[in-house]
C-alpha cells in the first residue's frame, strides 16, 4: 500500500490537484488507481485562496502558498528541503518534508491532527489603516 493510500485510508479524505498549465509537467503525472483524487484546471487567485481556506491540509512547493495557508489557519507541508518563509516553520503551520514519500506521509499525519492555533507571523491585517493614519498625521 502506497503512502497516499495509507493516508487516505486512515483519514477518509480526498485530494485536489491543481494542474500546472504546462503539458510538459502533465507528462510526469502518474495517477494510481483507487486514490480519491480530483484534477482541477489552474484557478484564478481568489478561487485558489477560497480552495486553500477550505482545505484540511495543503502540500506545496510554493513559498506564496506556505504564507497563505499560515494566514488562513491551514496546515502546510512543503515538498522541498528549504523555504523562504521560515516564519511558517517557527509558528508550526508548516513542515518541511522534502520529496521522500515516508517523510511526507509522517508530516501529513502530524499536520492533519495538529491544533491549528498558531500566531500569524505576517501581521494583524490592519497595516493599511495604520499607514493611512500615519500619512494623515504627517501631511497635516
């Protein structure tokens, strides 16, 4: 039984895979029979954020997605050995798993059951009004 089979069997979940627009990338995608997987075409930014916000877990190699999932309160597993978003590791929203299937499965098990109560290291979302107030004060 593959790592993906094991994870879906234990957690009764299904997967969405956002296709890369490149046909070259599609040639490397090998799907296993019986895995509850839905392929979706590339999405616009807001549709993708909505999808991320509803996820129980996100696997990615994208630094932007690592940041977005942290802000949205969704656990993330990064399929690389490094990240340009170390803040996500520090608060516990993200795990670096690399590309080893066993490490990815272990990270998924940990992330899927963890408490999702980390602090947002990217701010409180109120920077715009603060800037406006500063500019008003300075321009008086």
